[in-house]
C-alpha cells in the first residue's frame, strides 16, 4: 500500500492510498517542488526548481533548468524511473513541468504535467 500525496483521508476516514503508478507520480512531484535544505534529514533532497521562478527567462536558463530537473530525478528516483524528456515553462509566477518518463518496474512510458504557482 502506498500513501497518497498530499496526505489526506479517504471516504472511510482512513489514510488515503494510491496505486503504484500514482505513487511514482507523487514522488516526482515531491522531488520537483522541494527545495534543497527544506528537509531536515535529507538536506540535498529536491531540485531547486522553485528558485528559478524569479530568474531571467532565457534559453540558457531553460536548458540549465531541464538539466537540473533531470539530474535531481535521476539522483532520487533513478531506481524507479528513467527520465526521457523534460520541458519547463514559466509564466509569471507559475512553473509548468512536462515530463516524459519510463517506469522501470512495468516498462511503461508516462507523460505527466506538474504545475506550481509561487505566491
């Protein structure tokens, strides 16, 4: 059983569970939107993606962001997934990440979008 993220209760009042594939998606979201230093026992966990919302928007930053995201996902989830493509777009204070990845366990290719609005 995998606990759903963000943690919440299901209709029976129990901790909500999720499928294996959704759990992997939840883990990806946690890596993407956690800043290094945010977790006490894992100070290097995360991607630093949120810090880039306020940086200049240019091709060099886009390329660096894609490499940073791919590296963080490889470091923390490399045993679960293989990242095939990363696209990061920024619009005002919203980041949108489109990720194509391959789940190693069942050999399935997935495409997922993640967005985060920085307030």
